[in-house]
C-alpha cells in the first residue's frame, strides 16, 4: 500500500497510512486489544462495517509511536468512525501526543470524507476536544484476574479474601448441583440457539436489549477458535451460564456472558468464571479481563463492578472511549437529535402514567 505522511503544526510526529502487515510489525509484542488486530476485520465485515484505514503515528526518527485501526459504523443512519480500543501506544502516551494524534486524524478524515461527523476512539486524558459518547457507555476501569500464578490455589491466593472464598464455594456448590462446564467453541448453529436463550432470559431479567443471536455467532465464527472461545455451564444438559471469551496474544477478555435466574441457586456464574480462569491459566494466558467496572466517570457500572472486584485486589485503569467531533455542526445536530428523542420519551412516559 502506498503510504502518505500528513503533517500538522505543533509537534514533529506524522500520520502514515499502512497495511495490516506494517501495523503488525510496528506493534510487535506490545499487548493489543483484539479489536485492533487483523482478526477483528473479519468480524467487522460480518457486521457490514468496512475497514476505513490503518495508521501509524510516527516520530521524527520514523519509528512508530502509536498504531490505530479505524472502521465505519452508523448512528441514526449517519456514518461515523470507530477505533475500538485504539490507538495502541508503542511509546510514551502523553496528553500532548494524544491531542496531536487526534488533530492529525481529524485532518485526515476531512481530507478523505467530509460527511463523517465524528470519530470514536480511546484516550487516557480528558481534553477540550473530547465528548461523552452519543449512544452507549464506555469504561475506564476494569478488573483483571491475574493468571500468572498458574495453579488454582495460587490464583485464588492473589484475590481478595472474599473473592477467594466465593470462587471455592461456587466450585463446590456447582459440582454438588451436578453442573458440568466445558469449552463448547465448536458447537453448531442449532446448538448455539439454546445457548443464546440464556442471554435472552438475562436481558429480560436485567432490563437490557441483547444483540441478535447472529452478532455473537458471527464473533465466534469470524474470529475463529484462535481468538474466540465459548465456555458453557450446563445442568442436566441444559445451558445455564456462558462466557464468550476473546483472546489476543497472552491476554483474554470476557467479552460477553449470560446466566439464568435458576443458576443463582447453584452459583453458576461464579463457578463458570472461576473455571474459565483456571482453564486459561493452564493454557498460558496472562490475565482474564472482566471488561468494565464502575468509576467516577461511569457510575452506571457500579453493580457489575461489585461482582468483579472480588476477583482482583486492585482495579486496572484503561483508556475510556470518547467521541471526537470532526464536523462540529453535524455532531451538534446528532447530539440535539438524541437529546430531543430522549426528552420525547420522558414526556411520553409521564403522559402515559396519567
């Protein structure tokens, strides 16, 4: 691929468009989110999202400072760009470098497509050009189960005391209830339909709307067993809990999960998470990221954070997602439309109660 350098004032770094091979070589052994790997392109394609571009942010010495893969998406019928868990920083991540990279990306987006209202990407430092997300929530804190001790006793010993007791009790109770847990990554589409029903039940109970089953199935099949696993807890052959776990390098992430109401009686979710941690540790993985917990920015995740905090003594800070307006007028119109729609729903609900 022909590479072009794009310059902006204020700093010496430049932006260079690259292909997948160049991005892989630049990242090397640096830990990278699955969403920034070549494998993720297959999944995005299955969802109708095109790769918009891969870029390196390079210094004066032509050595890469950061790498980012960006995909197309839509909101309210309007296109926008999404760099999930990107950029990947390869050198010092300073507030100035973050801001400069965004400056370069805005210029590149305007050069290529002025119809794009904003770019969604991750950043460590808050800044005037960042906006809260229009249509979802993010997280900037998570809990990661440390798998490096390898043995179950050593992994449990690294947890807080209440977590250590909880996982051992869950393992015992689930076994006494006759539960079985296994890696069902290779199941067929018909078998997956029964597994998906557990998520449908979870959604009804907890009040959220799940993606259609094809989203989860596509993730499994497009990423393949090298990057996506399905662990399932069953009782009398019936699925009650499952974890869809993605892997990138030596790191694993509990991307999606579900549990039946009945499974609470035999601590199914805890038993499954503990089994997944032990299994991945045996396979040599470094950590199992439970993917998101509450923080001052995201208090909505408080309840799930209370569950996850038992698995690690300290939270792990991560870069949260932000919307970066490219076309200020278009972005403001989208935000106004969202606000108006929300106000309409509130008014409709209030009228409906009288």
